[in-house]
C-alpha cells in the first residue's frame, strides 16, 4: 500500500507517464508468474493481508493464516 502511495506521488511529479498503472501491471505480471510456477507455493499470513500481500495470499497454492488474521 505504501508503494501505491509512492507511485501516485511520482505520477504527480512526472506528469506524463502513469507510474501507478505501470506498478500495478508489473505486480500483476509477478502474480501471474507465481501462479504459473510448477512448484507448490505456500503463503504464511500473520496479521492483516492487504494490497499486494492479499494478492500473494490468493495466488499461492496453499495459504496458512494464524488465528485472528483479517
């Protein structure tokens, strides 16, 4: 989430390109690559899974969360 705020600030400073859209697309590509891995992927979640952490938790083959995660 911090990266999204930084990308948004960079967009305002840069003016022409949309770094927020570029960051989203790059993260999406990474999630697609994780999902396509032949190895089993495991996500361990403790606390809140927000933003990219939630995306990674959803992409993993197995997600383990401690009691009380939101």
